């Protein structure tokens, strides 16, 4: 079987939020002799920009914006086996190669994505306590009482957390900590967020 006919056997659905990105990806896929299909039910693979797309079709390629937090999320999705490849939205020409690698069982991370992936900060024990309490909705005085420190100490730790994670509000802090895998969905600190 020649490579082109094998490619024609692969049907790929594209689910990208941006119409421009969707059309560009479909064009690249068609130019590489793959078949673009409109629905997920008939797809062998799907190109998405959000790994939470509910489908039983294997996510072969996860496309993310070239933002460090999203690149880190995509890197983790590949490492966890939730998708076969991750690329940035500027690398749509890599979709066919990523799908081919995924079919062969190879995990693929584009170099630009790796360069942009954020490193997950390792938090000190007190920072972990502050973050966990904030995720549970505690006020600063309540956090201080739980940790048996002053409110000023909690404020310093909070400022440090803002700087390390790159946010400016408590809500952003908790959401970013969840995106980075420091907190789970229940607000509990994960192994990735705890200091070794």
C-alpha cells in the first residue's frame, strides 16, 4: 500500500474555535492527502484546541495558543496520554506529521511548544497551605489562624504566589494553580504542587 492511499484511509475531524485556524488546518490536512470529515462519528482522529472535547474519538493533535500556561497544559496532556501530539496554533502545518506519529503510537511535542511550556513552580510548605486554604474560600484572617501565622505573613506569601504563578488576583491564582496541576478540581494540593 502506498503512503497516499494509506493517508486517505485516515479521516480527521477539525474542532478549532477560530474559523481561520479551522480552515487553515483543514487545508493543510487535505493537502497532505488526508480526508477531512465534518463529524466526529466518522473520524479516526480529531484536531482540537481544548482537550476536554467530549468524544470517544482519540484526540491525535491538541492545538493550543502560544501562551506558556496553555503550552504546559498541552505538554501534560501528551505526557498523560490524553492526546498523541501537541502543537501551537502557529504550527498547523505540523498536523499531518503529528497525526502520522500518533497512529504509530509516538507521542509528539513540537519544539516551539516545549520552549513556551511554563515550568510548574515548586511551592514551599507555607505557600501550599495558603493556596489550599484560599482554594477552599478562606479569608486572609482565617488562613492566618489555620497556619498559626500573622495576616501580614499570609499577605507576603500571597504576593510571592502571585509573582511565581504570574497572576494578580486570588481567583486567577486558584484557576492558574488548577491549570498547572498544582491543585486538583477539589482544591487539594497535588503531588506536583507539593515540595519534594
